[in-house]
């Protein structure tokens, strides 16, 4: 039986382990001391079926039943907000996300702090969901462990070689496997280089987030996910406060990311334009890395030149909402199980598309 080592203990690696472990011996190696430390632990995850390009949307649709089955989705709805001078781009966003335009007065009933002096356009869609990221990560962890997977934290891989089998070293510990799965997120290209595999140009981008306090008496628990035109900012309720992001996307090297104060301030100012309540207190701020392949679709499958090396990378900002379908496809490719994606989508995800 083929044995598999997965490098990366974020949602990609742990979901892959959950789908692979019933069919093969699996070991997950995570560099940090806890799972989901980087992008997976810093996500303001929502499920938006019409988010991403056509390939991503196919993965979204295929993942939805699995996400529902794990009980991690809670319907919140979406509210797109625009200023009068954004009418053309607002209309394009409405069409792209398949939204219904509504009167601003109706939007104000949903979010009472909207500013009528600046908020001139509104559109909504009800079937947008909050996604409980920790619950999903832990569900896949338990599923993987129940089928015999080994999950090792604090295992920062520093050497990879191959002599028919892969040999992986992290500090003074060694593992070997027939198949090596690269689910290393922002570090996917550096892991490939360690293994002597041609990198694919996967680039990490910083995304910043602030948790802001709301004034006494404001209950945001029923507010929808809010988005500015062309992702100029977005916000969502969170544990009695509000998460607000400038939706920044600045290329950075792989790192333990932190928020840029100026970028955060600019994003909060764009949010403040649309509401009557100023930002008076920031409870916390942080940043994560969204890592994209050059065509902004995931990379799932065997490397074209080194078939024992398998890519599960380039999740960008779609990791949680695509993980079920991506992991199911990986299990189908490595263990011969079934998946629900059409041939065109599988080809669009393949590393072979990069030549």
C-alpha cells in the first residue's frame, strides 16, 4: 500500500489527510506547534458560491454538501454597498455575484448604521454563509486520526531527497514515503525547491484584518457579510464586535504575517465612509497570507515531471470553501476513490497546465 507524507497542517493538509487516511497510511508534518497556525487560523471565512473564477466556483459547488454535513455553515447573507459614483462597477459586481439590487432603505433595516449620505447603492443575496473554520479543521483532524493518520507538529522540514522513495528530514527526525503531498500554503514553492521540483510561481499576498468595537447598544449579530464595490473593504459581525478588512493584497515572501498599520487605516477609512458610527477602538488586528498560483486557481495533482510529488496548493482566499472538493479529488487521484468534478475542472487544477 502506498504511504503518503503531507507537508502542511493547515486546512489543505488536514482535509487531505481525512480523505486519504481511510485508504493509505498518512503522516502530516506541520512546521508550527499547532495546526492551522498561518492562513487557516487567521481567516474571516465565509462561504460565497460565486467567489473566485470559474474553476474556484466549481470547487465551491462541489464542496457545499460536505460543508453542510459537518455543520460548519450558518446562513448570514451578503450586502454589497456602493456610492453614487460607483454605479457602473456596482452593477458589474451585482452580476458577478448574482445579487439582487434593493433600496438603500431596505439595506438600512439590515444594518442600521449605514450612512444615507454616502451609501447610494445596495444589493443582497441570502445564501451566503459564515463558516466555522476551527470546527471544520478539528472535524477533519479527528477524521484523519480515527483512520490511523499520524499528525506531527513542530516538524519544520529542512531536507528532502528521493531514491525511489521520498526521505524527509525535520530537525533530527526522519520520515519516508512513496508519495509526498505539498500542502505547505505560502511555502509551497520553497518546499518544491527542497524536493528538487520546479516551483510553479505560487505567490503569497498579505491580507489584513481588524476587530473593532461597536458602540453600546448596537447588536450586529444578525448583520450580513458586507462588501464594498470591487472588494474595497469588507466586514462581518464577530463575537459582539465587527471584523473589518481593507481587502489588501500585497505580495510578500512567505512569513508569519502582520498587518500594515497604514493599509489597515486606509481600509478602515473606506469602511467608515459608508457608516455613521466612527471606529473608536480597535480590539485587535492581524494579517494572514493568501497564496495564489499565476492563474489564481488551485493546483491539485501529481507534478508533471515528478509524479511522486503531489501539489495541493494555491488556495488563495478560497481554502476553506474549496477544501472538501479539492481533498476528494486528491484522494481520487492517489487512491482511486470517486470525486464530483468534471474533466474540464480537473484539467484546470492540474499542475500540468503550467507546462
